């Protein structure tokens, strides 16, 4: 059997893969450091029995040329992002995936964005690196600071201690829009900061919540939270859920954090509110168009922290992904049902 790997490989798992497959080939990230095009992927997959994939476009067109393909192993928690689920299912190809592989990674990043935007971490770094609040007037004498505040500056706008005050997290209310795996991990971290945590998720009942988090409806969450953090997948029910009307409910002193998907909220309204100071700030990792264009109004705002869709990136998720995928590949190749199947009906059909 032949395996193609188009994403990064945690080499500690190579012996397991070599024991399952006669031939392992590489393309894309492991070979050229980039995502394959549709045509390149089709060529690379023409005669493989299995593929480990992450970003490359595994479309119906690609699947149509894959005559031997028996399994798709996605290192993502959401295989639909780059795999045509319907086409694979129609062809009877099981899709393995790794839900929860980076839930703590995203949760860590979410708290980082909250602190970065509310306490001036990112803005302060930017101002210093771009020599905006540096000063040529020394405030030291004989090696000792002459004042009790180091960065007083010669002008009020350079008095960083006064200019960049922000709220501590202790005692503030965090509203989580979505209380799945990432939402719960974010709640755990927020509770460690002594925040009050509420959440909106119509698929979760209060008796299922095992930590001190109160479920509320979405309007209440938007109206009462000091920080609002979005943790929703894009589905027909969530697309545009955080509408302009919902955003308008936010307190002027509140912050919005989005490490999920742009399609779940109205970015035009959010940008308008940020421009007018109707909310105090936002930390954003996802956008309606990625990468951001040079003309994006977000680039002109000082009350936002922007990151390039990296909340799920760390060194750890790949190890977790391969550990789970190898376990499920072993089960599948022995004719047993894998634990994590994106299209479970396929396995039911193949074993009837």
C-alpha cells in the first residue's frame, strides 16, 4: 500500500507508518514548503491508497482521479475545510480526523489576545519598535531613576504609565459564544484569572456544565460581558449569528475576541464600532478575506490586535494529530471501526 503525506510529519511516528505502508511519498509542505494546487494534488494522489493531508484542496476533481484511494487522514479537527466530504462519502472513502487536537492551543492564544489588546502589550511593542514613544531626554542620574515611574516621557502622550492603562481580568465577565471543546478550555483559563464566565450554546444544557460557568442567551451575553470571545464553527445556523444588532448590544467598555471564523459575525459593523469608539477594542485572528488586503480599515486602528490566523498553531497539535490518526489507521486497516470518523456512514456501509 502507498501513503502520500502532504503536510508536516512528526517523524517520531514514521516507524508506525512504515509498518503499515509499503511506500511513503511526500509532496507539498514536506517537499516544497507550500500547499499544493488542485492539479498538483491530483497528480500526486493518482495511485495512492491513503493520504495524510491538512490544507491542500482535496476536491471532487482530485478524488475523481484517485482510483486506489481507501482512506483520507486529515490532521485537522475540521476536515471539511479542505476536503470535499460529500464527494469522498459518495465514493465510500472514510475520512479520519482529529477533533480537539488544538483546543488548548487556541484557548491559550485567546487569553493572550485578551491581555494583548486590553493591557496595551501589542500597541506598546509597536510604539517602541517604531520609535513613537522613545525619548532623547534622560531621566537617570548616576545610574538611578530620578522618578518613581520609569517611563514618564517628556510629553503627556509619551507618559506610557498613564496612556496605556487597561483592565485586569480579575472580576471581569467573559462571555463565550460557543461552549464546545475550545470554549471549555478557554473557560478553564479564564476562571484561573478569577473571571466570571458565562456562555451561549444552544446545544449545551446547564446540567452538563461541570465548571462554574452560567449559560445565558446571546443578547444577555452581548449586553453584559466585558470580554466576548467567539468559539463557533461556520454552519448554516452560525453564519452571521453575531449580527450588527447583536454587536450593537455590547458595552462601550467591552472587547471582542475572535479566534474562530470570520463568517459568524458582521465585520463591517464591528469595524464601524471600533472606528467610532463604540467598543473599546478587539483581538482578531480571522478575517472575511485572508490575507488582509493593504486597504483593510483594520490596519488603521490602534484599538485592535491583529494576528494572521495562527491561534491553532503550536508545536504540539501535530504530535496529537499523528497519535490519534495512527491509532485509527491501525484499526481501519484491520477492518475495525476507527474511533474518529468524519463520515461514519461510510464505515457502516463498507462493513454491512
